[in-house]
């Protein structure tokens, strides 16, 4: 297979022009390395533009990406059109891959390069340990700068998504609060006496009832009213169920 070389493509014009100059008169090994580095640099430019558009909605993150080197033993055929792309199953987040493929050449090829994307911004971090099943309060966390992309699980940036909920497992000092680390708190068991807040257009009535299912804040629970009627409502707190009429 001939010495690695490529023709100019709109996304690669500047880098491959440099590659052509760098390879002139160089020994074979140095020319090979210069060509691979030119490809890496152009992949880096494509990724730099792409990651700026990949922020989670509403987040204000500092996005950084680093494309790793190609294997120096790689030999590629001449190509007239090379396209950068994101391989199937990859994303511009954390440790990933970015692809380069030849779409106009005698021999079509498709290669990938290692990629690390960091997304730095404010998030809630544990001040200390919280045992599994214990309620997470504002005193348990502090705001800090972290890499959101360090883990695939989404960051719980909105305090309403975690405050008053319980730890689904042991939470340790320095951990960033992420999805799956907390769950709604169970505040009463089936059989408990609860207050039902029945609400309709222009009125609100309060009465006593017996819980027929466990009560989890924010979720539905079944209750039996004093008149024997069974209804379902949203659990508001440790002893209140709200029913919309």
C-alpha cells in the first residue's frame, strides 16, 4: 500500500496543506508521523466545534475536548474526500471516540481516534457521608466546580430534584449528586392515618383517611375516606395526601 497521503477536503484543507509541506523531503517515518498528526489536528478542529453544541439544555458549562493520537503503525490509502463523524454508540461526552472515513478513494477506510470530553461547571457535591435510606438535606451538600462528563449519569443540577429525597445508596464525601443516587422518600406505611386535602375549583376540604398503600412524596397513594370511598391522591408530606376533584 502506498505511503499515507490524502487530497484536500473542505474540512481538511488547511491541515493537509501543512501536511504536504511538512512531508516534503522528510524521511519516510517522519512523513508518516506528520500525516497522522495532520489528521489528528483536523479531527480535533471538528470536535472543538461540535462539543460547543452538545451542552445539556440550560447548562452553562466550559466544554473541552482532547483527541488522542493515531497508531503510528497505521497505513492508509490515498483518499480524495475524508469526513469526520461520530461513530455509532459514541457521544461527545466523557471518554469516547471520533471517526474519520474515506468516502472517495480506491480503498475506502474508516478509522477512529480516542477522545476525552470535559464539561466543567457548578454542581452539588456531598459535604460528607449520607447513609443509604437517609434523607438528603441542603446541609449535606455544597456547590462546587466539577466535570459533568466524568460520569454518564446526568447531574442533578436543580435542587428540587434531590432536596428531601433519600439516598439510594451510601453517598460519600466529594461525590457529585447524579441521577440514580437519590429517590423519593417514603413517609408513611399502608394502614397509617393521613389527612386528605380535597381540592376543586374555588374550594378546598380537609378530612381524615386511612392509607391503603405506602406513601412516597410526589407519587400516588390510595386512601379510604371516612365514608368508605377509596380514592388516589398525590403524597405531599409525612401525613398529607392531595386529591384533585
